[in-house]
C-alpha cells in the first residue's frame, strides 16, 4: 500500500520531468528548415536526457518493486533522488540553449553524478532493509555498473574544461551502458562476483 | 504489476502531453472578439492534436491491456513512442502559430509519421511476445488501418510543398479513420483476412 | 480495468488543469504589498476555477464509479469533457488578467456552458448503458441541478454585455449550488421525482 | 475505492506542484559559473519548498491511509489543502527572485501558515469520522508539532519586518521539526499525553 503510493508519486514526478523538457522547444519565429536546424542542439540534449530519465524510471521501478516495505528513510531517499532528477530539465535546457558550452556541460555532468549518488543511497537503504541474501542483493551484485558510472561522470565533469566532445561522449557512453546490453553485462557481472 | 506501472507512467506522460498544448494559448493583450478569432488557428490545431493524442491513448490502452507481460524491449519501445508523442505539442504550436505554413505542416506530418512507426514497433514487439494465434493478433489482423495511415502521412508530408489544404485534409482524414468507424472497419478488415 | 485507466487518465489531466492555472501568477517585479494586490483579480478567478474543477473532479468520480463498464462512446465523451475542462485555465487567465472585462467574462461562461453540456453527454451515455432503474439514474433523478446550471450559464453569458457583476454572481451561484448543499438538494430532487 | 482516487488525484497535484517549481530556473543567458551563482537564492528556496511539499506528501499519505472512508467534507478539505499547497511555487519563486526580500518572505510564511491550517482542518475532519480511540487519534496525540508549527509560522511572519534571517531560520526549523526526528519526538509526545 505504502509502496504503491511511493511508486505512483514517483511516476507522476518522473512523467512530469520527462515531459516538461519539451517545453524548452520554443515555437520558432519563422517557418523555415533552418528554424528546425537551430533547434538541433536542444533536440540532441533532449534525446539524451529523455533516455536518462527513462533509465532511471526503469531502474527505479525494479528497485521499488523488489523492496519489501518502505520506511521513512527510504521515502526521503526517494524524494532526494526525485530532487536531483528534477534538475535534469534545467541542465538539459542550458546545454541545449548554449550549444554544449563548457560550463553548462560540467553542470550537466554534476547533476547526473548527483542523481547516480542519490540512486546509490536509495539502493543502499533498500538493500539494508532486505538483508544480504535477498534477490535484489544478488541481482545488483557488486554494482560495477553503478560504480563505473560514478567514475565516468567524474572524468566527464573534469574533461569539460578541455574537450566537450570527450565529456559528451562519456555521457552518451554511460547511457548506453545502462540502456543496451543490460542483461548480458549484468550476467557477466554476476559471474565475476 | 510491471504492466500496471508501465500503464500508469504512460498515462501520466499522455495526460501531460495533452494538457500542455493548452499552455500555447497565451492570454491575449486585449479583450475583444478579434483576439479570440486570432487564436482560431491555434484552436483548430489543438483540437486535431487533442484527438490524435486521445486516439493514441485509447489504442495504447487496448494494446498494453492485451499484452501478457512486459519485457525490456517493450518498455523501451513504449518510451520511444512517448518520445515522439511528446513532440506533438511543439509541432502543434508551430502550425498554429504560423497559420498552417508549409514547412511546419510538413514537420507536423513527420511527427505523426514517427508516432505511427513507433506505435507499429511497440505493437510488433507485443505481438511477437504473444504468438500469432493470440486474440490481439486476430484483432489487429493485417493492420490495414496502421499501414494506410503511414502511406497517407507520407502523401501528406510530400503534399505540404504544394497544398497545405490537401495535407491538412489528410491529417484530419487519418484521425477520422481511427476515430469514427473503428469497429465497423475493424470487422470488415477481419472478414477480409 | 478499462474503467480504472479511464479514471487514472482523467485524474491526471484534471490534476494538471487545476495546477497549471497557478502558472499564471507571474512573479511580480517588485516586492511590495501592492504587487500582491495587483494579483487579486487573478487570485479571485483562480479560486473560482479551482472550485469548478474540484466540482467536476468530484462529480466525475461519482459518475465513473457508478458506471458498470466503459465503451468507445463513453471514452470519447470523457475526452470531450476533458477537452472543455482544459480550456478553463485559458479562460481563467483571461478574465483575471483583464479584470473581469466583458468579453472574456462571456467566453468564460461559454467554456463553463460547454463543460456542462459535455458532462451532460457523458452522463447520458453512461445512463443509457445502465438502464432506467439503475442506482445512478435514481441518484440523478430529473437532473434539475444540471439543467438549472445550463440555464444560469446562458443568462450569465447574455448578461456579460450589460453587467459583469450579474454574470460573475451567477458563476459563483452555480458553483455554490453544486458545492454547498449537495446532499440536501439531491434528496429534495429525489422526493420531487 | 473512493479513497484510492482521492490519493491518486492528490498525488498527481502534489507531483505537479513539486515539479513546476523547477520551471522557475530560467536558462541563464550566459554560460559562466556566475550565472549559476545568481540562481543560488532560487536554488535555496527551491530546496526548502521541495522539502515542505515532501513533508506534506508524506504526512498526507499517512493521514489518508488511516482514514476509514472519505465523505464530501473530507474531500473538500483535501481540495482546500491542495489549493494552498498550489500557492507554494508562486511564493517560492517570489522569495527566490527577490533574494528573500521582506514582504515576499512574509507572504511565504502566510502560505505555509494557511497550509498548516488547511492540514489541521483535514486532520480534524478525518479524526471526527474515526472517533477518539482510533489509532490515528493516538498517533497524533495532542498534536504539539502541528500547534508549534502554527505558532512558529506566526512569529516568523511577524519577524519578516525586522529580520529575514530570523524568519528564514524559523521556516527551516519547522521543516526540520517535521523532517528529522519524526519518530523520537512523536514517541515523546505520546508519552507526555
């Protein structure tokens, strides 16, 4: 019961976050092909952030699904995660508006990093509640993916000063790590345990 | 369970998409009848897009309802559909703001086309999961409506260069195909199988 | 199942409609008491529309709750109602921004009227589906409240040309009719049948 | 059933309220570190209001969860609470935009006060419905926290004329009272009964 409403509220917030990013696409003042081309940076940043929020929604779903019950700490760790997720539209708009300029790209990386940490905290609290032998604990394993993401974000944030191409590639890479080979990698990780 | 949350999240996103289009109706600076008349293009484009999102919500509902279970692929195909649906408010605002100008009308058609393709992919993945003899498979049949929509969208997109009246009529026609005679046509399709 | 998702989607749209009205409260450029006073017309129109959307949510809830099943017609009548409800924020912003000027007040009344008619259609379709002896049919009775609302809206719309005080009072009156004495009047109506 | 839809609707409104505050973070026109620093007031006010809405969502959840059934009065008391909660984004934007200026800080406090009173009314109505010996009644006890909050808000509102530091500290203090030591204090309160 408790858990259902946590899911429903999180779904609501995530649905709004993923959709308000689209409000950044202001209607162009002219009606040419160039007007659309000018939006290409915003469009690319929107796609990337859409995928990130999608990944979080997906993982969040599995995480909460596996939680037996929800206590006050988990509830606030969840709100903490939603807080950082809610900053993604702002960071996305900033990098899109200013064509992936160095400092906005750094902030974008910091927001992604904080999201990863907030997710890690939430995961930790749910794991603590369940014990080491739970199915969730085994599925997550040593959480190489989560740890690798944090390291990659840190590198990307540092690299924004020197090359936004490298930083941007890392943001895309982390998304792909979570998006595409999900199961295979997870299985490999589990075997490496 | 999994399925319910997919529905809930999709409902949330669809509810936001259908409602934020209304934010394009900026409060007129005067209080005359003419001020409302000036909004007529936006109003017409809003009605059309409202109906389109309504149709997608309706069909999406039936589609997910008939799905037995939801795997990772279906989940991402669903997010892919939501992505293209989320661009409808932008395309709607553009054609409304610029009185159905040629290029925005083309983009509107491309967005509708991408939505149709995204829906087709989602449908395909759910059908693959269910087998050829499922009730869903029989209900969809050869999917003449889906295929006809894609062809009509392509014609409309091409025609925007020559006549926005023709393109606009096709957009309305496709909506009517899905909206009005739903059952009768479906039965005919089923008999033609 | 079907019904639940109709409710969930309608709840989502209603929740957004009731909340986006608040986006009209633009942050004042100064920090004085007068800045808040200038918002008073917007505030009053927001309160009235908040109550109206609240009434619709409440009645919609009872109506759908009593529906046995949901067919295609009911689904589209529901979307039709949501369409007119979605115009309330625009009409509210217009009357608030322009201090209840005559023409915006007329449009506000027309939107309320269309909502009443859309609700009437939805109610009719659900009643048709249930038969005359259903509990819902008895609860609604001869629907004096619904019919009186339509007549009052028509008078208010006509009166905007001559006195926005009269029109405004009628809008408030109709809200009070639905808001305050709900049960007592309903019982009286039932006895008058 | 009734209760579930009240929860779902409230969740929807709360999810939107907590998320639209983020729309106040307008994309800066430059891409410097200073641009982010300029947003710091908005960021601080966002954090505080995010926590407040989180607290209300949390408490609202427990309150409605413990309610046996929902009548018309409870339903409208709930809408009344949602109304005042919906003003939090406006008040938050005002204090953030104008760097915690005196009068906006007063209005922020008044909005928090009205929320506390609206919550108190909702709680009272649910308690009346349940009887004095209910679990909810015992859990709330003499509601020292609720009463202390109201007194603290009143002091803070009064103090905005003299020191926004004091008022701001009180707003943070009340949030902490509800946020951090929830259970311990509640137990103490229960023992003091």
